[in-house]
C-alpha cells in the first residue's frame, strides 16, 4: 500500500536516513521503513517535508513539470518594499542559474511559529522582516539565492506548504509527522 508522510523537519536535520557524523537525520524521528523524501530541504531550512514509499509519487511531487507549488516563509535582514520583490516576480538570471518567475509578498511576522533552536543571529542595527515566496521549481537553495540577489539575506527559511497541504493545517510541531492521503495533495 502506498503512503505519504507529512513531516515538520526541524532546523539542523539532514534529509537522509543514513547516519551523519554531525547532524541528526530523518531516522531519528521517522521509524517507518521504505520511505524516501519527495524533494529536499537543506539542513538550515525547516518545515514541511513529504516522504513516500511510492517512487512514481515521489517523482511527481519533486518534479517541476507537475507545477506543484511550494510556499516558503523567509525571514530576511532588512525591510524590503514591494518594488524590491520585482525581480522575484519577473524571474532571476544569475551567473550560474536561472529562476522562473515566482509569487512573492511581504508578510507580517508569523505568530504561529515555534522558536528556532538555535535562535537566528540578529544584529541590533539591522531590522528583520518576512517574505512569503511561492515557487514551482525547487532548485538547490533557490529561495536563499533569490533573497540574496534582491539584497535581503535569508536568516530563517520555513516551507509552509506543498500543493494543497499546509503545515499549520496539519498541526505538526517540529519533529512530528503524520500519514496523509496523497489525493488531497494535488487538489487545487
């Protein structure tokens, strides 16, 4: 039987099951065998990660050709304006990569967030703010590169949704997971 797991990956965890010398891995929280991440979150990112025991479903979730939107909340240094976000709306061409146009908006500080462990490094002379960014690509460190490109380095990054699944609707605290129905994932 095919299953899908929604997991709230904490900061500092690596998206693999094999042991790692410096960081905890998925194995420390998810005891189910035969499951693999459908996409990844880098070690410094937090939030919704999907795992499945079905290779076709794994490919469909991770592959950009299926245009499954992924929404992130990025805490950044500085306070961008709507105009600062224009390159994100239009798409970004970097020296070594291209990012398709994405949705972006300024976001009030989210109230429902858990404290990050360890806390982010804040400088008293530089304010912080939040941006919500929705992409369909999911390239390595894409949101961090996009934020840096517009001049607002990312301090904390949380994936809050994949397709129609929202981390807060699932009510998952860090390191918690739940089995979910994959048919709801592709609902629009």
